[in-house]
């Protein structure tokens, strides 16, 4: 502490820092709840993707052209470019893609 501070200043700073963490955690929990709500409704949220490679090592990448990405979160949607994928990740329900039915369902 500095000479012009007292313990109440320090406690106020600690309380403010804890409040910031609590608000950040609440925001992350709300984002996770929204993510799971999309999946629970049976739609893909496009949470991961692979891009084009000059010499594809996996079968799924052979369909891609330069700049394209393919969803690996369950639906296999091909996106035209990074911006298209980011837009779909940001709002997967703007253009919803149904997940395939689970095997044996």
C-alpha cells in the first residue's frame, strides 16, 4: 500500500476485481448455454472447421477448393471462406443446418 491509501481502498479494489471476474464468468456461462441450446435443438453450431490444403491428407478435405473450409463439428457444411464460417459461428440459427441423426436412433 502507498502512504495515501488505507485498507478500505485495498478492500474496494479486491471487491471490484472479484465483481469483474464474476461478470466475466456469467458472460462465459451464458455463451456456453447458448452454444448448447443450438446443439440440443439438433442444429450444428459449426464450432470447428478444416481448410483447404494443397495435398489433402484426409478424405474430407479433397472436396475443398482454395479458401474454403469444411465444418468438422458434425454437419460437414462447406463454407466459401473464413468470413462465411465466422458469420455462421456467430449466429448458427441465421441459416440453421440440422445435425445428422445419431447412429441407431
